C-alpha cells in the first residue's frame, strides 16, 4: 500500500513538472465604461462609438460615414454622433418604418404622426420619402464623454416607448407600418 501511495505521489509530481510553464501575458481588451467623443469630427466619433459598442458585445456596424447601425432587442437603430466643439454634443438615434404603398401620403398617416408628436415627448416622428417612410428620432445629449450605460438606457427607453406606441395602434397596423431593417444580414461565423 505504501509503494502504491509513493508511486501515485511520484506520478503526480511528474505530471506537474511536465506541464507547460508559459510566462506569456495574455492581453485582453476591457470594454469601456464610457466613450469620449469630444474634439472629434462626426465621422471619427462614429468610428469610436462603433468600436465601443462592439467591445460591449452589441451587434453593430458602420452605417454611412457618420452613422452606426445597432441591433438592440430585435430592433435596429441608427446612431449618429453630432459633435459640437463649443457646446453640447449629442447622439441622434433614428428608427425607420415603411408605410404600405396603399397608405403612402394618406391623411390618416399624417394625422397619426401629428397626434404622436403632440402626445409623446420621448421622440419626434417625421414622414419622409414622399410619405413612404416614418423616421422616429431621439437624441441623447452629453459633453465630450458619455457612459455606455447611458447609451444602453437611452436605446432601451426609446425601444420601450416605440413598443408602447405599437401596442396603442389599432389592430392591423402592423400590416400598414413595418420596421425597416438598417443592418445587412450578418452571416454566422
């Protein structure tokens, strides 16, 4: 029994000695708690915002020179930094909806948009493309630096506001007004 115990102890020590002793330091990127955009052009701020969102595990991609398309809880938004060197900076957020061709330019859609703008203050509703698209706009203001948590809460607040608007629309509205995807389908890796 003693020989068995000693043999297993020797085997354990041999196994420990045989393991690789790697002294290389592994570099990991820590997701930022905030992103500083002040002093940049809108295009530079857009790139930096994209990097910060991706490092926080958001599904995001560039949308034109000054925009970032981001997927949030199955909703897609465009974020556009608007940097003012001498004042308040902001991130403009937009979501787009297509209007069924039968209702493009209709009085009903214009009345609905006007009513939403009168009753709600979380976003502005705008009809674009000769009445074929509704753009929902909001903005988060900051000076130079904005926390990633503020961005998350801003998107969450707007997304929930739009969800509530959708619930208040008459039945069948989902066939008249549909979200427009702003991100290309990403292939799984």
